[in-house]
């Protein structure tokens, strides 16, 4: 639940994201996007990988999603856009160090 946006987000085992207004159970009308097609959340489905984690930032503006493909994807929840991808592969971590 994102209390600042008054929106619920959920994810199933295929990394399919659902977004709804908790008072009506319909798609929220107060976001900058009118449907999930206008967002980058569908990239999670195309990854073909199961999710490990879906976490909201403290103020609920961002979500971090970790899939089994070892990529952390950071989304802006107000726009639904992917803003950063971080490789959690051991080779990538060693390269960064």
C-alpha cells in the first residue's frame, strides 16, 4: 500500500503488477497514467523471471523490484517509468568494486 498516493500495488509469481484504488478496487484515476500499458511495469513480465521482492521507498514515490534474473529495477510510481536498473550479479558487483 502506498499511503501517499492512496494506491495499492501487488505482484504475482510471474511479476505481473496490479494497481488499484483501495476504496473502489478500480484502477486509480489520480495517477499520471491511465492504464498499465502506459508504464514500464510490463518489462517485468517480459523478463520471464519470478519476483523475489517488491519494496516501496519510505515516502512511496519509488519501488524497487528484484527478480530472479538478478536485476533490481527502480520505478517511479507516479509515472510508472523505469528509472534505474542495477545488476546484482556477483561479476557485476566485483566489477563495480
